[in-house]
């Protein structure tokens, strides 16, 4: 992740070096060279994605691209707050490392699961979860786009809810290769551990509003930003609502920064008339320049 940009642009190299210093280890080497089995551990994945995302943002900022609003999906909300100046990059890197560790430790490996439910209304997905729970935790975790809802919870309950969703008309129910059941009630122990650390961070009021996952509301103060991040650990990511809120604020152009193009794809499903570009390597810069222009 990020190697091509780091090879080409000093601001990206400097950002990755700053991440290494903050963690006291070579996160950049893990991003650029692996090994993959280490990179996919959530306590490594979270700071790695944040570092590359912030590096991409800083590269765009150095070229005069400035957002009117920012938002991020789950972990990405931390990148959004670094971009908005709510928290220092080094603080964000360190706290997302612990966030990943706390999330992983909240549920023993194999006891939790997540699955993507495709082609079913969010209300019916919630119904499938309620009917399949049988005293265990299972609930919508990511409300990503029309017809795309991810559920999370106890592994057996997720399996039952997936089958019930198909009975209710879902086209597919796809188990996801994740290490923990994120954004559900099983994450409350992680939330309890992370909350005091988040509240102890030095934060500022964001320079631009940050639309939060938990309620799709723009956060304009550091205090509100932190509380939204606390609640986010065990609450569902309301990404479709976030995108619609941005659109209601007049946002018509969207740039996804960091590894992958998942949010660009979701955005195009949610907002048919908006324009999108993404930057994860040098080839994306021209598309962003054309969009910004």
C-alpha cells in the first residue's frame, strides 16, 4: 500500500516516516513489502490504512485540493479528523493501533463473524437479524448502500441471519474474511477501553465539518467529534446516510483517498448524479485534477 506514491512524492515518504516514528516501528515497511499475514492483522491494518490515507490527503493538499466536508467509513473517520485538523496524525496513528487491538481482543477469534447481505432492504435485514438472534448478538453493522448491508455478531447467529435474509429475498449472503465482528454490541468491551483514551486526546475544533458514521451529522467541535468516535466502536456505520447528508449540504464532487475504491463504488450507487475520483497511486492524480478543475 502506498509504495508507488512514496517512490514518487516526498510528502508521502515524509508522512510514512512520521507514522514509523509515532509507533516506534517500521509501519512503512509493512505497508510496502508485507508480509501480508502481518498486514491483515487488524492492529496493523488500521494504522496502515490511516497512514496511507493521510499521505494521499497531504499530497492532494500540497496540490491545492481542499475539501469543504470530510467523512470516513469506520476507521476512515480518524483519517477524516486528521485531515480536518481535529487531532494530530501521530495521536491518531497510536490510538487506531490500540483500537484495532481492543477490537480484536473483545471477541475470541472464530466466535464472531460478519456477512454482506446483498439485494435486500435494510429494514428486512434488521428483521432477519431479530428473528435469527435466539438470544445471541447479530445486527446490521454497515448500512453501506441500497441493497448492501453488512451484519455482525456471534458466528452462529450471523449464519442463521444470513439464511433468514435469503428466505426474505436477499440475492446473496457473503461471509466476510474479518478477524472480529465490528460495529455491533460485542464490541462494547473495546468501546469501554478506548473511550477514556479518546477523551484524553488533545483535540481541536475541525477546520471543516466531519460527517460522523453514528448519526450522519456534521461534527463541528472537537468534543462532539470524540464522542462520535467513542460511540462508533459498537454502533452501525450509517454510510448511505452519511453520503446523503453530504449531498444535502451541496457536495457534488467526492475524492476517495487511500487504499482501494470501495467507497467510490458505494458512492456511485447512492448518488447517481455526483462525480467521483480516487487516489491510491499516481494514476489517480489526473482524475482528481480534472474533478477539482
